C-alpha cells in the first residue's frame, strides 16, 4: 500500500464507491420490482369507469356520466347507480395493502384463485387504465383476522391483502343499485290505508294513544311489530321492464305525521309480484318478502 501513490488510492476509492452504488441501486430496484408496497393507486375523483368481471359471465360496468354513476345491465339498459355503493367499492380497493407475497409462480395461481376463477377489476381515469386487478381466494387467520389473495393482471406475483374482503367489490349488478324500497319510522306514522280487492280494504289509524282498524281495537303488539318492519323495506331482485306493468293489484298509503304520504303499489306480472314505492321512484322489486312486510291483513292486527 505504501508503494501506491495518492492518485491511485483515490482512483481505487472511487471505483469501490461506484461498485457500491451500482449494487445498491440495482438491488433496490430488483427488490421494489418483486416486493410491492402499493398495488392500488387511483384518484377516486378522477375515476370515470369501473368494470368487474367474475366467472359465470357476471359483469358489472359503471360509467360516470355528467357527474352521476350509471350502471349498464345485462340487457343493455342503463340505470342510475347508487353513489354510496360505488364509493364503497372504490374505498374497498384503496384499502388493499400487500402484507406479504404468497408466490411468484404462475403455476400456483389456481391455488389462490387468481387465475380465470378470480374476479377481475378494472378502473379507468379517462382513457387511462389505472388499475387491472384480479381478486382471488378469501381466507381467515384465527377468529378475527382475514385476508384475500390478489394479483395485478400483468404480473406473476400473488400478494396477501390483509383485512380486505374480496366480495366488498361485488360482481352482482344489484349491489350497485338503491335496494331500499322505503324507510319509515314507526313513531312518524299517523295512518295507513290498505286498498285490497274483494272488499278486504281497511284503514289502520292512531286515535289518541291507541291504534284502531276500521274503528275497532287492535293488538298493540302486532301493530308495533308491523310498523317496526316498515323501518327498512328493501329488495335485491329488480324488475326492469316497468313499462309492461299496468294497474296495481293492491296498494298501501302511509300518512305521516308531518303531512307527507308514501305510497306502496303491488303489481302482478306473469304470476310474479312486483313492488314499487313513492320513496324510491326508480326501483321496481320482485322480492316477495316485501309482500308480507308491507301488505298485512286485518286479521293479523287484531
């Protein structure tokens, strides 16, 4: 070393520094390429389209048109989507954080259901495809912790997304629609008039502190149970050919204490019941649980 000049020592030191930085830079680059810390990077304010595809020819397409979300149904018809349902799906995607890598092998995609058995989600911001993700198998860790396997469509790596439920991004079109037929607070109801066929109509009315039906006393417990059921009337199966409906078979008119009125209509089409409410002008439901919840008989309240 004593025989080396200062110039040569300086050159050797510079060479060692270059080697160090090259190794450090390429090693970090390789590491970041294989071990991602972020999988989802979307700006919810700029999202213009979302598509969700799942096995069984299930497909959801959501488009933002003039500031409103629009859902395209299987028959091509476009309906209004629920803004909160779309926001929930986007926030669920943003919650995806890779906790560890499950595999780098394409041969194991099937084990984690991130192949054709998975749910493919694509998000667009204008013409830019900012997310293309496959959501795979759901799993539990103990009694409370859970995770879902995910993969970016163009990558081989499969990641474990801790505390993410894949089904929070649904491939069912009805999940993105307003499923609430009506919400009525029982203490806000003044009277309900049931218009039924065959002279079976009657009026349920609060007189003083008691409920009466056609002027006769009622069972307070039965009335309380019925009114409580009106607090959340919902359905998941929609009927989208409402133009084919004609005259309601029966109806129920709810008079509120504040002077407002909510009207329920029940139709029949090819043997199926279809329900509509003035509280949700756009929704026509085929869920028969609504029949027993809204259209009660006089004998059931006495």
